[in-house]
């Protein structure tokens, strides 16, 4: 060995290379538990795939070929299932849902994110999407999302899920 240079031996058992964690191979959670439970109740399959490099494009292709929904499509279908009821509730005071739907939905979904659950709008204000968080529609959506989540939890606990 030359002077001034050093060698580092890999840690772990001799003869084995150390394990490396590749963040690109972490599974992607396609939907929250409640949505997965509803899909299971309807008899629809739930699939998880790895994001990033490696076999992911082949896995995505195989899932698509088998007729699996994309995460974006599943999220859109979930919202379409809620949309009419939310529109009726939102429009009860004369507000125009079609005009505010984007901000309302953004707030609604923000309330469902795990980091925001059980936290009021004021508690997580600094962490919310900067573009929409000051909108009245966003705040209404956030509060409605919290109500939706609480109702869902009560329903799930009553069923023993």
C-alpha cells in the first residue's frame, strides 16, 4: 500500500459484500388504507409495485397489461365517487363548487395525508401547499377532509377493521 493511502474493509461477515439500501426500490403506497379496504370489499385486486429503476418499467407494463389501474386513475375514480356529495354539501350556502373545486379538493386531500392527520388547519398551515392554502375553498376542503376521515374511522372501528 502506498504511503498516505488507506483501505477500508467492508463491514459485515467476511466474504460478503455489505448490503446497500437503494431508495429507488422502496414500494410505493398507491392508496390509503381506507381506499384499499373498500377495494377489497368490492373484490378488486390491490397491487403494489416498486418505483424507480430496475424492473419497475416491466412491472408497470405487466400490471397495465393485466388491467390494473394506475395510482392517478384510482385517485381520480375515488374523487369521482365523492364529488357529487361534496358538491351538494359545498353548494348548500350558494357557493359555486365548479369554480372552487380544485382548491377544495387540494385541501380535502391535504387533510387525509398522514402527516396532517389529527392536526388542525392552523397547526399545519406552514407545511401546506403555498399556492392554495390561503384560499377559503382550500380551508373548507381541509376541514371537510378532516370530517370525512373521522367519519371513516368511526365506520371502520364499528366494523372491526
